[in-house]
């Protein structure tokens, strides 16, 4: 069974006695399909045999991961951090930039699936899963990046609190220890939160597949049968998780920001870094979500039904608001640092703008503010998937640059001018590309293994939405489900 | 494919295969671990218990322990001082390496038994001065031939004793439990 | 709400941080920048040399470096007094709280900032957070071809790659002197031993000793009015006093 | 200790070294494979794991500082200054600290070798045939065909060869060292002779002075005896008993001494004599009274115009000089020009203004060392040139070289390498495979200084006469042999006069014979009635010295009655004055020690390379930037070096350090940087010292970049590549 624009009207004609074509075309929630058909569409998108293009991309990504991530990392471990570009005073380089970047990316998933769920933003329904996957996979990359950065990564377990005869524990004064705990908590909770809404879909997939897939889904579905009791439990659990994960999400990036803000360095020691980092994370996360959605919509079967311009429009609005928020925090941080007049901080600000890498600073502002504002104010442009996803890419470039400016460039300037020195990345580049490729690879694999669209959630929404006529006006009403 | 493999593994034969594989890995690991705990091969099977039975004190052969950080291995001149007067030295097969070493003037290459890693700075003198006896760490040498470690010298072993001997004395504990006391 | 006793504890802690045990006084007016201290430190502490490429990229491992700046333009140009910069052994060090593994800890017994090499996992957070930028990191396993390792000081651990290190105030010498004094049943005498840099310094610009002993040379010098402590405003309580030139 | 024991029965403890490295790779099982070798025969003064300290003498330069070397289990761990040695009072310079990297250098000559000249390939010979080779060389040639070329250290070997030469008629040994060339020792001693009627190294009591005018002498980096002069500087600065002293440095390129000076006067190169005379005249005028002959001819206004120092400055300085206990020191590049002798005389004569001769804070003649009868200085470059000419002419058939590397140290224009082809047999006793050893037929390696017996006379730097003693602190690490032992054995084999000339069993016996006369002297640091006890004390104390100072007050009756000459020197063609200076961390022979390479230069903080210092304005005019590789061309040669924009150098002057540019000398020195000696001509000043600073050079761009590792931040120190100038 296929779904495209030509067939749509036919389908509508059969199934909808009432309704307004205009609304239906625009809104997924008002454009219901029979349950079985929708299930089949999702299954098909997942199980259709991959094309040669898929394998080509998959192969290229695998090679990049093998070289960029695993081979380069092995070299890094064996030869020492010296083959990276870090030096005195830039003791932290792109590794930490990437860590913050990936953690930022991972924020989108939780934001969409938890905050929007809590606030009942109905447009979220078709892509909560896609966003949550980003959270988990992004955190994996963040973990990789931070472990790469360790001088003796084989001793990473010393950072974990475990009883030992040496009577040694991690130092709970260190923001890095908080960081580790926060990221671990976030990874575990977001993985669970990814898994819970997945169960009904896995059960669905189990019922519709054979062979190894059957075993796979049967194992993961945990025997979900769809009874009232099971649904009640599941909804309860999801509700609890949705509420619980929001503070975790906020804490994670706040704590990441404390890695910097709690330090004594000029340019870092700033009280506003917590919210600034969170908004920044959402900024890059939303940008990444929209890129992923555009790619899914363009490459996977049946996705044009589930992911529609209305979603790009909705996320576009969010992006615009977040971009404004980011601009506000950026200005706030800059203003206070500048006004403070500390000579080292002032020097650093001058260095940001007028140093050899001053172009980065301007590029950051253009990517993060100018481009989103220029494009996203217009509802029409906002609904063009490729355009919005281009904006998403720019935002991600801009946010990556922001972290680059905060970490290696700010580290260049300190209170000992005798040591100031520029940072030139070395093996960080293949390693960074490797994490990106690994992220894509995981996503590609996931797109073939688990339903990217939470069918039950879409159906639930469609059941709740109604078009009601009040006089001449047709309005959308949503009934309470629970 | 995977299913068939699973099915095969569920058979008794499969279970036995899994069991054997597991045992093999386990025993290799156990063997590897045990080699690190055995007393090493020495050029001479030096019988500590015999020497102690003659009433020779530890510090006679290892005087460095009372003077400084290293207890030291006695020079073969020291061994020879007694052994050249013992008739058995000429005939004993066990003592042939000693005789040969003294005659040819080449030092005997002993393998250290009790040792701590490079990043631990251990000082025998302080321990002897604090009233510790050799056997508290090195075990009862009157029972063994070549020296063996009764316990692994790891940080827990050191720290236990340090904390115990500090007792309630906070200043002493500060000193004895300070990282910089051993690691620098 | 802070009670009176809480405040007292804070005060106590601060005074302890300010006081310290070992200290140094460096007279920049007579420091000639000759690098003897740098060489002595390297020889005493098994510091590896890193070669031209890495040393030009800010990866040299000196535990002590001599800074100098310029004032004015030719012909009125002046070299600022040479400033040996080494770990200030802060009483309230910024490097210590940020280490997640307790590899950078404060020695309760010696009041020094310890770097426990074998506990270090190499996050390099301490080095980032050191306002004096005096920590050096083992970026690689720096090779010292045979027979150079014969020169290694057995009292100092040889560090491997991925480990942070820094000036220890020659803690091995402190321990040795204390051990010797104890074995002779006495206290360590001021001037009985000194740090490697101070011992080598041809100008005697470096004085090392107990700052908690009011009789010691270093504590008397450090009380002089023209003594300056670097970046004192950060509240790090550095234990090195500098006499600026002129 | 009283019996004659050598430390050669030390145990071999190779295991410990291996253990250290093995343990590094991880603590666990790896250390199981370590073997421990006990002492064969434990020395009675030793315990396991305890250090033993030996007093000896530093051989990194000729100054003769006393060292105490910490050893543990037969390995040398650390050098410290010998606190009782009056020269250095427990202090060392960086080179003294790094001497262990020479001892354990991976590139030492490990065995006696034979090679085709210039060929890096060689084959080992045994010591018997090596000794036979030396014996044949002594026996088969006429005495006048045999020549010894030696370094400025150690003195006992020089004494030995001198005695041998005196007894057998072979040529008296010639000593040379690049440091003595750059210090222009011949000029200093000639100036002393001209003014005071007695040759000798002047000693400047900087510590006792109130105002010091230094005309280019870089006594804080490396000049005669840097450790003791640093102590003098501290005395000048310390305000304990007097006012804080004032130091004025006259030089065209700011050295570290200039950097530490209270005032730096960048005068035009070559006008030092003129300025000194002008200051002398102005100073005396400020006091009133008749002008002596020495200062009568100079015209201060003319001096100001020529030197580029304003007349007001000269007047101000002259008044300052005249008003207190002041001291003027000649030295450095100012002596290495055609008017070098005139500069030395003019500056020494300037000391007549405060009349500080023979007074605290003034000029003395250095005390003669204990077993020295007259002042002996190393060969001047002119004497070396004559020596090289004789080699080239085939006058020498056999050349023995010890402790010096003339292929590297002598300027290219005095072509030592080419002259070697006139010598039939070249035997080197080099410890390291340096350029000269590479050009020798045989290398019979001597021990490293720390493995050697010997002594060094302290030529200057201490008020007391000092003989610093050396003893082996470790047993020889390689199959090397003391050169005196080789010569003694060879002399026996050679027979004839040689066999009877030096009636000693070994090196130690010869040393004792040299110590015997000291036992007669009174006022020494120790005394003993028999030589074995005396020698044991000598070892224990690290030398023997008089307890009282014995500086000589120069005879100054005539000083101001000389005609002093303020003429400017002649320069070889070129655009910029070249100021070569000796790298204080590397000096002539430090380049093979990795930690010396990694020490930042005090003024520029450059490590591991050669740079050329150019005034930023000049650089701008030339269109060159930092790290641009430029070609420096003189009439006599050219080198390439990277630009360092140095703010404290005259715009018409460039400076290049000496110390790098080796083509051999081990992995750390080879093919690194450039040797400014390639730029020098072969013109000498009147005292016979090379006019190394008497060339002018052109600068050509190459369009290439060469990164020079520096410790400092270009951004932080020079404000480059920053958004805005930092405060």
C-alpha cells in the first residue's frame, strides 16, 4: 500500500463522510486513516528492502566510522593525546566542543517528546520518536567525545563512585563528576523514555513480521498485548517519565555549562551560562530535528503522509522563538562580561571579534540569528521543508561555532599572557566527523529496525481531533483522551 | 539463521559446548591471574627457613631496611663470608650457582618478590622505626624457602594499617593517609 | 543561616589556607633569567624534553618557566624583571576542586597541592582552571633514548602519557629531610635542604622553606613590604612571594 | 679512602635502569621480569637505596666550578654546586645541571674507533691496538711533527702534555675554545699588559661597586665565569649594606645583562672606545682639574654624534660615574672588532676616574691558580690561524685533538677541515662524535668529565686561588679510557725518550705528582703530610684553595699616560652590523644535550633552533615577518636563519646566537639551526683575537618560513594577532 498526493483524495473520499478537504490536507490529525492501513504504511517504510543508495551511504558511513572513529581513537589511545591539537593553554579542544554539541542535539528529543507532550502540543505526535532517537544517539556521541578527550581513558571507571579498598571516591566538588552523573542519568532515562512509547509499536511490528524480525520484536515488546490494563500502566509510566525527564534535561545542560561557568577563567565565569546553554542546546537540537525530519520525509516511504509542511511550520515557529531567546541570552552574557570591565575578559572579547578567528564570531551570529530570523518569520517559507532544514543546518553550524568560541578560542586568553597560544586541531577532526558519521549510521540502522513513527500516538491524536462547525466557522476540537 | 543457532544452542549438546567454552575462557583467565600470585623463579632456591633456623636475623642480610628506603639484597660477598666455611657449599647442587657466581665475579640475578609500583615511594626505615616487624608484611620467613608474598601489596593493604596505626590522632592520620606521603 | 561557629570555621579555614607550611620567596630584581633553575628542576624531577615541534606548540613540560615582557619602544625599550613562574602551591587552589578523580588534592600534612600521577585520568580540567598556567601535561610518551634513563631520580615517579604534572616543591626532598631529621630525633632545620631550583640558582634569587616558622629566612622575607603575590585577588592564597625589580 | 682506589670496581647495575623503564609501562606483571643484581662487594660506606655524593669539577666550560654529584647505585642522578668551592659556592649554571645529559648521552663514542675521514661509517678497534696506534704515531714521526690541540678543560691533561712536550721535544700543546674566542681573552690580557705592564685576566669586583658601566660584557649569560659574576651582580643589587647598585650596559643588541641593567645604551657598534673616552673626559671635567693624556684627545660632541648616544646622556652618565664607587668593564662583541684592543684599553682606563684599581668594587688582576706559575691563556684566534696554517703546510704529521671541536668552533674562513688534509694522521680523543672527530682517522674516546680524574685551575672569578679537583663519580659507562692512561701506555710502547719522560703508573699517580707542591703551601683549605691523605682530602673537598684572597692590584702608575685611541673599527662590507653572541644555554658544546636544547634562551625564549634578531622596524622595511627564513650573507659566507623581531636591538644591527648549526655531534645537535661562525672573516684585532663582530652582512629573503619554537607567546608578549592591544 502506498501513500502519495494522488491517492490521497480517493482515500479521503472513502473514509470521511464529513470534513473539509482543506483542513485534512493540512493537518495530519484531521486526516485519519484506518488503523490497519497506517500500521502497514509504517511497517512498509521500515521493512522495504534497502536500495543501493541506502547501502552506498551506509557503506561510506561505515568506512568513515571505522577510520574516523575507531582507528583514530585507537591511535589516540596508543600514542597519547599529543596527536590531537590541544596544548597549553587550550587544554580542551574540539573534543569538548563536540561533547557540548552532541548533548545540545540530544536536547531536542526530550524537548519535543516530553515538554510538548506535557503541554499537549498536538503537532508533536508523528515525530516524537524521531526526536527521541536523536537524544539517545546524540548522547552516545557525546559520551564518545568526552571519553576521547581523557588522557587515560582506560581508567575512566575511576570517575564512577564504586566502593574500593583504596577508599577513594570521585571528587563530588568537581563539575565533571556532576557532569558524568547527569549525562549518565540522562542517557538512561532518555533511553527508557524512548523505549516506553515504543512498546505498542513494537508489539504491532511483532504481529506484522516474520523471521528474525519477529524474534527481535517479540523480545523487545515484552509481551505487550494491548489490554486496557497494559495501556493504563504504560500511560502512567509515560506521564511520570515525561514529567521526570524535564528537570533531568534541564539539569544536564546546566551542569555542562557549569564545567565552564564554575571555572575561574575569564569569559567562562558567568552566572548566565546555565540558561544560555539550555537555550543554545534547544536551538541546535531543533535545528537538527528539522534536518532529520526533512531527510526522513524525502527518503523513506510513506513519510509524506505523516510528516507534513504543518510540522515544519510548527517547528519553524519554535526555532524562531528559540533563536530569539538565544540572542537574548547571548546579548545578556556579552553585555555583562563587557560591562564588568575585567581586563582579561575585555581582552578576550576583543580577541573573539578581532582575533585571527574573528570570522567565527560573526559567522556564529549570522547562522544563529540573522538567517533564522530572515527566513522563519514568513509562514510560507517556514513550510518549505528543504528551506527550513537548510536553516537548521546553519543553526547547527552556528551553534558548533559558538561552542568552539567558548572552548578553544576562549582558552587562548588567560591571566598569564606569556602562555597565550592558538589552537590548531589535529586528529580531533576525523574523530569529530567519525562521531557525526556514527550518529547517521545509528539512525540509518534504527530506521530499518524500529518504527520511526509512533503509530499509536498518531491514531490516538486522530481519534481525539474533530472538525466541528460553529455557525459558519469550522474549528478543530480536541477531546480529552485520558 | 539466528533462530536456528538459538535452537541448536538449546539442545543438550549445545549447552555442553557453551559450558566448555565458558570453562576454557575462565580457566585461562584464572591461570593468568595465578601466575601473578606465585613466587617467581629464582636463580637459587634460597631457603629462608634454614637460615632463620640458624638464628640469623633479617637485618643481618637486609640491613638497608633499618637505614633507608630499600632493604636490599645481600652482596654475594656476604653470602660467601659464611658459606666458604661450610663444607656443604662445595658439594651442594643448590649452592653451585653461588659458587660459580663468586668465582666468576658475576652478580647473581635475583628476581624481586616484594615490590610496589614505581609510583609508590616506600621507605623501610620509617616502618621499622615505627616498630613494625618484618613479618607483618613479608610473612613468616621461617616457614618458606624462597620468599613469597603472603599478601598483595596494594593500596588497601597499606592504607588499612596506616589508618589503624593513626587511631584517633588526627594529625597523624593527616600524615599517614595523605596522598603525598607515598605518591609523588 | 550562618551561625557564629560556622563563621569561625570559615575563618579558620581561610587562615590555614593563607598560612600554609612551605613557601618560597623569589627576588625578581636579582633573577638573571639564566635558566639554571629550569634545568635543575628538569634534572631533579625526571621531566621529559619534548622536542622542537611540541615545544614550539606550547607543550613544553617545564615545571618552572621564566617570563619576561617588554616595556616601551626602541630605544627606550626595557625588559621587565624576569619572573620565574611555577606552581604557587595555593592555599586555596582552583585546580583542586575541579579534579573529578581526586588526583589533584591538597596535602593535609604538607599543605601542598599534590598531583597524584597514578590517580590522574587526564581530564586536564585542573590545568584549565589554574590561573597561573603552570601545569604541564604528558601529551605523549616522551622518549628518552637509552642510556638517558640512567639519570632518572629514583625518588620521583616517571610519568607516562595522559598524566598531568606540575611543580611539587620538591616533595621528595621534603620527605627525605623529614625522614633524616626523624631518624636523628630532631626537627628539620631551616636551610637544611632546599628545592632543586633554589639550590641551583646562581643568584640565590629563590628562597625556600617553612613559612609557618617565623624564624625561617623565607617567612621573614615573605613579610617584607614590597613582596607581591600573583593574582592574589582570586583568593587562591599563593604561597610564593615575589619581589618585583627596581 | 687513603689507599689508591679507583671507582672502577663499582658494580654494574644495568638492571636498575631497565627496571625503571620496565615499571613505567605499567605496574603489574611487567615488573616481575625485572632482575636485581646485588653488589659483588658492597662499599662499606654505602647501603642499598642510599645516595652517595662525590665532589668533582664541572667540565661544561673552562671556569672550573665545583660540583657535588649525587649518585645512587652507581648511577649519577643530579649535579649540584659544591658549596665549599669558593668559585661557585654551591651554585651551578644550566649547563652544569645538564652535564648528566652528556654523561648518559645516547650518542657518545662508546669504543675506540677507526674510520675513513669524514665518513660516518667506522669500525671498532680494541684498546691494545689503539694504544699501539698512538705509540706508533709518537715513535714514527719526528717530535716537531707531532702536535697536540686541546680544549680549555681539563687542565691536568694540558699539564701532562705540556710536561711530555717539554721532555720529548714535541710541539707544546695549543689550547683553544670558542668561548675564549668570543670572550676575547687575548685582547683582555693584552690590554692589561699594555696598561698595567702585566698580562693577566682582569677581575672585576662587580659586587663591591656602586655603579657599573659594562661595555658589551655579557657577564650574566656566559662570560669568563658566569656563576661567579652572577654572584657579583647580586652583590651589586642587594641593598643590605649599601645603596642598590646601578648597572649601565653599552651594547647595540640587548643581552640578558642589558636586560637586567638599569639603563641600556644602544650605541653604534664600534664606538665603545670613543664613548668610554668621552665619558672619561666628561667625568674628569665634571670634577675639574687637568685632563690626563688618555682622555685629552677625545671630543665628546663628536663621540655623541658618532655613537648615536646624545651628549646629555653622556654627560649625565659621566657625572654618575665620577660621583661614586664605579666600575667599567670591557667585553663581548666590542672586543671582537679591529679596534678591540683600543676598546679594552679605553674601558679599563676609564676605571682610573674613580681610581678603583686594586680596591673593593674595582679592577684587579685575577689570582694565579695554586699550581700555576704564570698566567696562561688559551690560544688567540691568530695563534690558531698560524697553527692551522702549519697543518695545511704539512708541518705537522700527527695531530692529537682533545676536548675541542675546531671544525665547528673556528670560523669557516680559517678552514680547519681543509687544513686537516695536510696532516697524515689525526687522532681524536673525543667523547662525542663531533665534527672534528668525524674528520679524524681514529677516535680513542676519553671518559666523560664525570667519569674522569683531573683538576681545573680557576682562571678568574674567585678572589682566592682555586684548584678544583675532579674525580670519577661513576665508573665509566662505555669502553672509554682516560687519555693520560692511553698516552702513558703508548709512551711505554714507543720507548726511547717517551718511556722515561713521564714516569707514572697511571693518571692518578700523575695527578698526585701535581698535588705534591701544594702540600708545602700554607693557608690552604686543608693540609696533610703524606700525599695519599692529601689526595684523599683533595677528592673529598673537590679541590684545594687558599683561604685568603690573593687578587693582585694592578700597577696603575702609567694608566692615564697612554695615548688611547677612540677610532672606529673597520667593518667588512655589508648592510647590517652583525653581533654574534654565544648562546648562554648551549655555549660551544651544549647542543647535544637535549635538555639544554629545550631550555629557552633567556632573552628570546627560543628553543631548539637558531634565529636572527632584527629590529621590528628594520624587519618591516625589509618586508620580513617573524619566522621568515632569511639568508644572511657576509663577505665570507652565508647562513639561513629564521627571523625573530627583537625589540631591543639597533635598527642597523642584527644578532645571531652561536651554538647551533652542527653537522655532526649526535642526534640532538645535528642539522639544527645555523652556525654564525660561517659568516666570520679571518681578520684579527691587534691582540690577535678574531674580529668576529667586525663583519657587516646583507639580508636576503628566501620566501620560506621556518617555525622557531619559543616558550613565550607572540600574542601575549608582543600583542600580535590580538583583537586589540592588551593593557
